[in-house]
C-alpha cells in the first residue's frame, strides 16, 4: 500500500509542471516597460483526456496599479470548468503586491442534462515576488451564491500558492 501512495503522490506532483510562454506585450516583444502584457500556458491532453489552459492580460493603469483579466479552462472526467477573475493589482513595493476583484465560475456537468452552474466570487489577496522566477500568493475566495452545488465548488477558500517560472 505504501509504494502505491508514494507513486500516486509523485505522479500528482510531477503532473503539475508545465512549460510557460514568455510574457509578451501587444507587439510581441518582451519589453518590461510596456503597458500591456499577455501571458498564457496550456498543455496537451493530460490524464484521462483532461485539458488545462490559462491566459492572463495585464494592463498597467499607473506605475503601481494594474488591471488584470485571467481565464482558466479545465476539463475533467465529469465536468468542464471555466473561471474568469477580473482584478485590480496594486504594488506596495517592487516585490509586494495586493489584489482584489471578482471572479465568475461556470461548471458544465458531462454526466447528465443538468444546466451549467454559474457562481460569483469576491477575490482578495496578496503576493510576494521572491525573485523573477518565484512568487508566493495568499488568496481568499468569498462565495456569493446561496448554493454550493457543483463537482469542484468550494464556498469559501483560502489558498497559499507558489509559482515557479522556467
């Protein structure tokens, strides 16, 4: 039993690595002074036919303030999930930032004729850029809907994540 658990842990951890495209502005260059930055990632069909992809559009309003639109599309065995947070990000220093906004979440069940579930969240959090390749974020998602239906729904979620870019 122990070797099976270790194997499942390693496979689930290794399966989370992906290649990420370099940040590009609207002209296709990597100029860091640009007001518009576009980022995306995707990997081909994963375990059990799953597909995972994401994009980020970041528009700098001022030097310390930017508007961010993200989109996440994931297919799982029992449902398709699309999330789209729209957030304002404010830099407190060159490494520390705060963000706040709202997120829509749409889940379409594959196993029946149930209508898609639409949810609205309020998203708040903070992040710290350790270096140009590593970021830590603490985020709170506050659920506004009355129901908690859906395969991948969570009414209130606090998450601490780390992102490594390579």
